[in-house]
C-alpha cells in the first residue's frame, strides 16, 4: 500500500519535531499500538482519525499521503508553524499572528522617497529610497539610506538597508523593519492617512536607534512611481539642502513645519545628548 508507506514516512518526520510518540498519542487520544502501525506503514487511519492527525500537526491530508521526497519541504514548514502554535512560544506566536492578522493594506506598490530632517544641520534633509511590494498577501518594503552629498560616490555611504512589513490599522500605516547592515537596529515609521487616497504624500513620525541612542524624527514620504530604474532611484539617496530644487515645496514645508500638520511632529531627541538635563532633574528626587 503506497499511501500507507508514504503516511508512515511522513508521520515519522513530523513526530521527530514534536516530542515523544507517547506524548503525541496522549494528545491525539490514540492507542499507541495502533499509532505504531501508522508509523510503520502497515495500515491507514480511518478518515476521522486522519483528519485528527492532520489537525494536530497543522498539515493537509494530501501532503501527509504524498511522496515523502515531494512532501518534506511542505511538511517541515507546516509542522514548524504548528509546533510554534502549541509549544513554549505559543503566546508570542499568537501575539505575532494578531499583529499580522490584517494582511492587505491600501498602500500602493512602487517607489517612494522618504525625507527626514538632518540632525547635524537644520538646513538639510536626508532623502531615503523606499520600495514597496506585495507578497503572499502581505505588504513588504525595503528602505535604503545614504549619508552622502549629491554627486559623491554612494558605495561607502550607505548606513541603512532596512527590510520589513507594512501593517495598516485605523487609517494608519506602520512600517516595521530591521536594518540588515551596521548594528541591525529596528525602526518604526507611522503615517496617518489624513485624506482618502493620500498615498502620494504622507507625513508621520520615525522612531530609530541612532549610534548615540534612540531618537524620533518627522518623516515625509512621497510616491515616486512604479517605473523607476532601481540604480537610478538609489543614486538619489543623499543629504540635500532644504532649498534644493530636488525637494518639492510641499515636502519642504512638511519637513520645516512643527504645528500645522495633523501628525504630531517630534524633534530628534537623545538621552545621551541631554544627559546633563536628566541628571539635574533626577537630583530633585
């Protein structure tokens, strides 16, 4: 019986990831001797028992009866997910599932430029490249940051290559990512969509970990289209003078404004840079 042999091999593979056979039998409320017959490929379970086994391991009936050479990758992925849902990390897994429960977002795929005030010079701004796409129902993005002057070679100036996910809740977009270079910091950008279909220009707040400590900054993101050449777009990542013709007047106003926009505007702040003020305050307690 080929299906029974397939099931036995695939079931052994799944059991290796889930602990002892006796523990699995107790969880499934199955007789150990009967379960051993499934493992050895002697017989197939009845439809109700097969569904119970599949539900426990988080796999489909088709994959459990499939040729083991073809089923291994699928069973490994589904088995790992099922183990995470029921193991020691089940609470964390459920929390992540809840955060990721809203897969689709209203954010249009394509290229965006993100503008931040340059902390070392109030007359300058940093322009980063953000590429947004959709995969498996999720909205993903990559963000590239370069601290170079216009016209300078960009090879040695990249400080950020972030990859992450976009989550949308209550008309707000959250960009959560990890830097794949440097000290692999995590960043969060949030944008409230002030008006419907306002993807072309969004204003928000960025929370990042700088070398000198955590900081927050205003950020404006401008849609640049879908047909840009990646290398050309990457070459536009740089530090710009605020009066540069490369910055749209509306973007410039959003970078400079502190009170007129609907999104709260936060000036960069570092505990290390303001340590003396912190000590003065602590001395009063």
